[in-house]
């Protein structure tokens, strides 16, 4: 066999790993993995990357205090929003 | 302040209902609860603090404007996440960091370099302490192209399927599959490289 699998087979193996194949198609893919060393290696690598990424996204927090972050949103909403009609609090009320 | 304390005991669904009736205090409480998650998703896609901040705030403004469309089929946080993802995809496309599908397909047909890399090692992340693994994943994400990073983030971190990713990115399922494949191969190479770099 070629050192590299056909692209279609590689994508099929990936879809199998991701649970994106229908049950009949997945059953047809199983033997391709069992019977091919290169396919097994590729599946192992993709599985390792999938497992490494799972739950390992770096947590990030907004680099601004709550009030500052909200005030920009609030200003934008008041400038452009037709959305739900804001409930006016006494602080926000405009007296003419 | 008192009203915010009162709202802190309400569920997201209750707050969303109140916000739909125009209660901006309820919406502010939702922002306070989920702002880190929405910002983090924007950052994971655009990899720039200032842009992520702007996009996350724009997402909240859009969220307010579209509140009537929120029916509660998904959680409020999930609904907001979809909004910020779409904004980020639009922004990346505007900046031409997401290339046209036709160019991607051409590269796919001729074979991206990742395709010809040997399988790295059984598990380039093996034996790493969690904090270190997260740091390396983050560094590797910085080095992926916007197309590859976007599909990887949406699939692995956001848990979206191929069809949904294709919908967000405005491309075919086949393109999602090939981008994801190359992204994983490149990620394997980058993590293995970072591991070797650290061992030397």
C-alpha cells in the first residue's frame, strides 16, 4: 500500500471517529481500520488529538471590569437598538 | 444595586423572559453571567484580545436586538455563543483570514503539506500535566490558519457537527471535513514539535 492513504479514505476514517457516519456505513468502515496498519495509526493519532483537546481549552476572562464592559454594550443598545423596549429606570429617565 | 442582587437568584430562562419584555437589568445580569464564555469563544477564533472584546460586545448588542427570536430550545448561553461565532466568522471573512472555498479546494486537491506528514507519535500529549497541555494547545492554536483553527474550535471545543459547522462557515460539508483533517494533522505535528522542543 501507498505510504499515504487516499484522501477519501482518510476523511472517511475521520468521519467514523467523529461518529458522523451512518450505522451501515460505519460497519463497512470497521474492517478498513482493523486490516490496515496505516489506517490504525492515523486513527490513533486523530483520537489522541481529540482527547487532548477535550476539556483543555484555555479559560479566558474579559479583561475589563463588569461595569466598563456593560456600559459599552448599553450605549450601543441605546444608540441603535430596536429590540425589546427598555424598561426605564429612574436613573435613565430623561426629563424634558 | 439592590435589583441586581434580586436578579442573581433567577435562572437564565427567567432572566431571558424578563429581558424579552424590555428589562435591561435582567439582560445585564445575563451578560455578567456569560460574558467570559462569549469573550473566550471570540478569542479562540480571532486570537486577538481587543478584537475579541469588541466582537463579544457586539454579540451582546445583537443578542438584545434578537431577543424575540430566543425560544429557549437551546440554553441562553448556547444561543449567545452561536451569535458570537457568526460574528467572528463574518469578521474573519471580512479580513480575508478565511479564504474562499474554491482556493481551499484547490489546495485540497493538490494535497496540503499536512497530508504528507508521517503520523507523528502515538500520543504527542501523553504525560503532560494539564496546565502545560493547555498552554501548548493554546500556542499551537495560534499557529494554525484561521480556517483550520475555526473548524477545530467549533468541532472540538464547541461540540458542533460537520453540518452545523458548514452552516456557520458557509461552505460544504466536504470542505469542513478536509479542513478538520488538516487541522488535526497540523495540531499533532505542532504538539509533537512543542514536546520535542521542551525535551531538548
